[in-house]
C-alpha cells in the first residue's frame, strides 16, 4: 500500500505530484483492501495554469454526479446535449413515462382508471 505523496518530477513549469493510491479529489485511500479499489479510475488533476499536476486515482464517490431528473448521486450516467447529466435509470425510464403520460391522459383510459379505482375503494370500504 503506497499512499504517501511523492513529488516525482517537473514538466516544464509544472510540478508533477504522484498521489500513489490516493484520490486526486478527496485524498481518500483507494489501495487494495481499502474498500474503494475496485471502482477507482486513473485521474490527473491540475487546479490552474502553473499549479502542480496531481497524478493518482479517482474514488467511486468522486466519480458520481447528480442526476438532473431524479436528483440522486449516480455512477452510471450520460451527458445531456443541453448540459447536465441524467442517470441510466432515468434515460431508460424517460420514453416509457412520455408514452404512459399520453395513455393516462386519454379520456377512455381515465374512465377505465376511475372505474377500477372506484371498485378498489368500494371493496375496502364495504
């Protein structure tokens, strides 16, 4: 387990900092046995021009983004063309919800739902 910070070399004006098994965002340990090894991905981060370049890993928590539709933090997501992210569950559900909305707003379907709900409420009341 190598989780000490090592300045390895400089690349022109930039200093390269090897974070070994630490997350480049939160500095959490991502080594084997830490519980975060499996879902880590290689990561390089630089905060601004001329600042040090941090080389290490990105832990699973720092990879997650908030879904614009459901608001949950998710690891599996796609970027929307207009900006933002949507989780894979909402992407798979979205076409069905649109179709369901059209069906549910149809007058005949509203009548059927009313009859079914009336029967269910009547069964519980009586």
